[in-house]
């Protein structure tokens, strides 16, 4: 049952508050019932004591016969609320107000023994008894009121029971109304209290997804939440500074490397054209090849930096992503045929996005190139493009070597290459560039893969309305 309950801090706190409030309400009600019952019993005891003292003084001053006559006049025959009974120390009945109305009422022999042991003592003994023939309990008092004469006088606790039943009904009604109201009120209070935590969590998720400028802006929160928000914003600002410095350093290094590499390449070209020595020519040719690779890495690094920074924003415009994807598939179809790969495309036409056409072309080409590169002979590569609500969805799935779960979170990092891909040509920047392009178009790329069973990259970009 508990598994279907919301597993949130707000719900758990509200539930705990409601349970604590319910326990407090039950305790308060129990104490109230105890106090009411005790108070009413004390009041009945006082009434019974007052009657016993009155009858004792009456018998002492005017005798048993005169006192008995007064008792008979005080008690109405057939009374259902009170009774009076007189008997001697041996239990012999002297007078009973209405034996029929109080059928089943017996004398407490233990109390009679105590009274008989000290006949001159004015002690009054009380007990509460349930008489079988009556619905409610009865409060009974015993005392010696004359020579060898004991009085047994009692009152029904019907009024006490009615009062307690009324209180119980009021409590049940209050419980059914107050607890849900307390739960709802507590829910709103708790939601307000944890709203700052949720905003911190949302900002942390945004930072994890690459939105490094995310921060939390709240006001009117408790000191603990405000301290958390301030600490988080400081941490996020520091992370943003470190990553920005690191990226700037990488970009600066890439820029600075272009010039010496260009000079080395130029010297190598001059050597190839002017030197006749075969060994020198071979060395120059190798130097040119390595310079071209380094320049390729540098250019790719700068392209990723530009895509992440959104430098190409001014070149955005309407792009038929269906046509772009179809052109990319046509370009790679020859490679698929050479490897005998079954290459299928299902493209919904006229899907328009707002973006940079060149970057979108390279993004799709990079993922297609990876799919064909790491899919063995006789494998499958499937490309699907459709419109999913307000987003354009491009799925590129293959039956290649797949990506281990431990490496799936890192394949989009700069320069990261899986162990299986190190034998292939590449610099580890293709997927980084592709994700940067997708995010610069307010979209993203998701990966699902199983090692040995292929991979699926899903590109999602908002459509142009």
C-alpha cells in the first residue's frame, strides 16, 4: 500500500504532521473525557454525600421512623435515576425505594463488613456498578446513618454517559473535519517550505544538462533554505568560472597552435618541392600528414566551442531538416553499400526548424558516420524522422558494437573515445559537436545502447511554428 504513496519530502512531512496532530488530538480528547468523567463522578459523589449526611442527621435528631418517612417522601416510586435502600448490619432489608426498578442490585458484602467493623465512624464508601437489568452504570454510596442501620444510595450515570457520548460524537466529527483540513493546510505550508529545495534541484539538473548559467532566485524563504540557496549559487558561480576558464584555455591553446602548425606545414611543403633526398621527402610528407591531423583536431575543437557558445546565432533561419537528413543519408548510402549494410530511411517530409543549416548537416553526418563506422558487415542502420508534438525527432539506430553502460555518459565529452573506437580514425569531438549543435538549437541528443547489440541516438529539436 505504501508503495503507491508519493515518495516526496512534501508528502512525507505533511503525513508526519497529520499523524502527529492526530495523536495530539486523540491524547487531548482522552484527557478531556477523563476530566469530564472525573468531574461528573465527583459531582455525583458530592450529591450522594450531602444526602447521606442529611438523612443521618435527620435520623439522629428525630429517630428512624421519622427519618424513614422523610426518605420516602424524597424518593419517587419507580425512579430510574436514583434509589435508596436501608438495611441492618446483617443485610436484613429495612426499606427499599423500588426493588422492581432496580432489580439485580445486590449489597457489597465487603463494604458492609468494613462499616460493621466501625459502626461509629461516619465513613462513606463508593463504588460504580453495572446492574444487569439497566443500560447504564450506577454510582453507589454506603454509610452508617443510625444505630444498626446502613444506607445504600445510588444515582444512575445515564447523564454522564450521555455527556461522554456527545463529546465522542463531537470528537469524531472534529476528527473527520480537522485532520483532512490539517493535512491540506500542512501540505501548502510544506510545499512552500520545500519550494526552495525544488528550485535548487531544478537548477542543479539544468547545470548537469549543460546550462551553466542557471541559478536560484527566491525570496521570503526560511533562513536554512536561504543559506542553501546562497551556497548553491556560490558553488554554481564558481563551477561556471572554472569551466569557462578551462574552455577559454583550451580555445586559446587551439588558436595559438594554428600559427606554429601552419609554419611547420609550410616548411614541409617547401622541403617536398625543393629537396631531392627521398628520406627528407618522406619525413616532410609525414610531417604534413600529422600537421593536417592536428589542424583537424584544432578546427574541430574551435567548432565545438563556437557551437556551445552559440556564435552562429546570427546565421539562423528556417531549415528543412527533412531535406537535410535525406541529403546526408544519400551521401552515406554508398558507404553502406560497400559494407553490405542494410540502410533504411523513413523520413516525414516538410519538417522545418529554425537553425544553422551547416551545423545541422554536420550534426546528422557525424552520427551517421559513427553508425556506419561501428556497424559490422551485413548489419543494419535505420534512420527515422518524424514530428513528435512540438519537436522534430530524428532517430539513428544501428546494430553495431554498442557502447558499455559505464561509458554512455561520457561519449559526448570532448576528446573521449571508447576502448572499442580507438582503432578507428577520429579525435573524439564528433559527438561533442553534435550535442553542442542540438543544444544550441534548444534541443538535445539522447543515447540508448547495449554493448554488443547496437546503439540508438535520438535527436530532438523544436519545430518552427
